[in-house]
C-alpha cells in the first residue's frame, strides 16, 4: 500500500512537473477566433496544463486549470467593427482600412488595461496569439521570455505564409480572392498580381503593427518589431489539403482544420434532443453565425424565411437574437444560443442554412451536412464560392431573396442526393488522418513547450529579404555575369578580328606595293 502511494506521489509530481503555464491572448472583436482558440486551450487544460485564455468572449470554464480573463474592448473598437459589419463589401481597401483602425484600438484597449498589467507580472512557458492583425503582441514573448505560436482561424493566406517564410506557391495555390481550385492561364496572371498586392499589403500591415509595437515595447528595452517577427515558433492554420489546395508546407506550418469539432458530440440539452429525435421528416438547422446581428436583417426577409419554413414537413431549428418571433409556425424552434457542431452531428439534421463563416463550413464538411448559403461579407463569399464549385452547397443572396427560389433550393438540397453524398464523401476523406486535428494541434503545442521553441525547425527564408527568397539577387548576378562575359568576348573578338583583318590588309598592300615596284 505504501509503495503504491509512493508511486502515486511520484506519478503526480511527475505530472505536475510536465504541466506548463500557457497564455492564449485573443483581443479580437471576432467571436469565431475565440471559439477556435478555446478548442485548443481547453484541450491543453484537459491534458493538465495551466491555461489562461484572455479574450472579449469569456465563458464559465468547467476546468479548474482553465482560467478565462475578460478583455474589455473600447467603444472605438466596436464602432469600427460595426462599420465593417454593416457595410457588407468585397471592397478590399475599405476592409483593410477598417481592420487597421481596429488594430490600433485593440492595442490601446489591451496594453493600457489594468488586467493586462496584472497578467504581465505572471510567468508563462508559452504564448499563443491569433493571426488577427495583432502582431504587436509578439513584444510580450521577450517580456515573458517564452516561445510563441500563432493560430490562424483563416485558411492559408499570403500573410500566413509570409509571416513564417512558407513558400507562396503563386503558380499553384489560388489566392483566396480567386476562390477557385483550378486556375487557367488568365487566373494565374490574376493570381500573380493579387499576390503582388498582398506583398504590398503585408508591408502596410507591418508598418502599422510596428507603430503599435514601438509604442508599448520601446527599442530601449525590447528588440525591434522585425526581430520579434522572426521569433515565431510555429503557425497553426485552419486549412487542410483535402480542401482542394495542395501546397508545400514547411515543418513550422501545421494544418489543424477541424480542430474545434469534437470527435464525439456532447449531450444536447433535453428539449433540443427531443425536438431533433422526434423529427420524422428530418431537421433543417438555421444560423447566421455570431458576428451578424439578426436584427440587422430586414423584417420582410425574416417573414420570407418563416413563411417558407411553415410550408415544409421538416422541423426547423433556428438560432436568432430573440425567441419571440411573430409569424413562426409550429415546426420551428427558435433559440438564442445553440451548440452548432453537436446539432449538425445529429443524424436527423439534413440541411444547414448558413452565412458560410469558416467555422460553419468546416463543421458541415466534417459532419457531412449540405448547406444553403446566405453569405454576407468578407471571406463568407469566398467560402461559399469554393463550396459551390465542390458541389455541396447552393448559395443565395439575402438581399434579393424571394420565397419561390428559397423554397425551390431547399427542396433541391433535401431531395437531390448529389449534394449530401458529395459532402459525406468529403467528410470521410477529411477525417482520415493519423492524428485528429485537435490531437495534432496539442502535439505541436507541447512540442514547442518541451523544446523551448522550435528554432531548429525554422525555415531560413524568414531571414532573407524578398530578393533573396526568390533568388532574384542570384538571377540578377548571373544575368549580369553573362552580360559581362558577352561584352568581354565581343570586345576581344572585335580586337582580334580587327587585328587579323588589319594584318591581311597590310599583307595585301605590301604585296601590291611589291608588285608595283616590280
Ligand atoms: C479609414 O479609417 C479611418 C479611421 O481608422 C477613417 O477615419 C476613414 O474614414 C476610413 N477611410 C475609409 C475610406 O473608409
Ligand atoms: C524566441 O525567443 C526565445 C526567448 O528569447 C528563444 O528562446 C527562442 O529560441 C526564440 N525562438 C525562435 C524561433 O527564434
Ligand atoms: C442533382 O444535382 C446535380 C448537381 O447540381 C445535377 O447535375 C443533377 O441533374 C440533379 N439531379 C436531379 C434528379 O435533378
């Protein structure tokens, strides 16, 4: 018995030796970023680490070693965010402008807060930050003297690759704005130009991040922003090659798409479970996500949705801002919050009506549910375009939505087998991996902690400038060398030829002179 206790004590102390203190820092007004970050932070807490998640979307944690700290974002941040949301636009410039505006606000909100000052007195073994225009946070790695991992909730973008030095693969990897899997020549020309634009944009973003960084991490005490950028150990990206874009990835790029989906769904709340179980004709799940406020959708559009739902034999589970909605039929259940992935995992759910945020798209792919897409802004449109090419969603424009079309498309998605079987086939491919996305993310996070960074995996390109990365300096040098050699040869040739010709001429004239003399 004593031996057992001793073993137990050794085991426990060994375990606590391995427990690390990890800081997740997500000062973003976008809830979907935090949802994905929380998937990793809770998974690490479940493994015994001491985790702190700082965000503006805290929830009550069941785990003792998972602490959530609320970051209060100021009026300015939300004003900019609303501006971004209420002007659904594909205008890249305006989006960038608003996003840069937000990052200044966030810098102020976070770095000048009391709570951040308190947290900065603690010690951490690892920091995880989002790829959300908050690169200035890299200054904290020197403060805490710990390695840092970046988590990108977007799929591979130029920025993801540039920040860690991953090859851009301009010839094969379509820019997210191309929203196509296969590129013809014209697409490749467009792609090239868009990547060029991204390089410029990257410089602009870094210019602004540098300003924020220098404000809070002055050069008298901290390394420069550009040096701090090179300190990134690893980037976790919400992407996977089954998505359709196969690209070369260096070891410090880890694809974790699907990480936030549980391999076994949680128990649903009783009323919802009952509603789903008893739906003989199946269920349609409706949600426009977390960033879009339902009351920003015109009342007449809501009435179109409800009117079509009332004509269906299926039940409809709807996420909306309020539960009291006039004109809702008996087959519709409205809730202000719903555990989306757990619902989509239910076998009776046949269709998802979605705004096509990346989270929802990934859940649908993972769980094999076709989508009727109502994309509104930003990457939602691109997500919808790609899924449409893959053949498992039909997208509609909420602005021009009418009853007849909406009903027709729902019927098509429910009764034409093609859509469901396409997405179910994809789901099988997507899930077939040596380690689940979540386990992959946990593994690499612990790897960085255990080796105090991943400097040994760092790709050398990160220390090279644009010319060096693309061998342009070498190509330039070789071209110059060739030109020089050519010029030299031309020169020598000329001289030589001249001499020979002169000699011949001279000989000739001598001969003729001789002849004359004779
Ligand atoms: C860009 O953002 C600034 C504030 O950050 C705002 O004053 C300005 O109007 C914006 N410009 C455009 C074209 O949206
Ligand atoms: C980042 O900085 C930390 C602490 O200064 C250091 O231990 C680590 O090796 C660096 N990592 C990289 C990838 O440069
Ligand atoms: C089902 O949908 C596919 C893809 O849109 C289409 O090609 C096919 O004709 C449809 N089948 C029927 C029976 O309508």
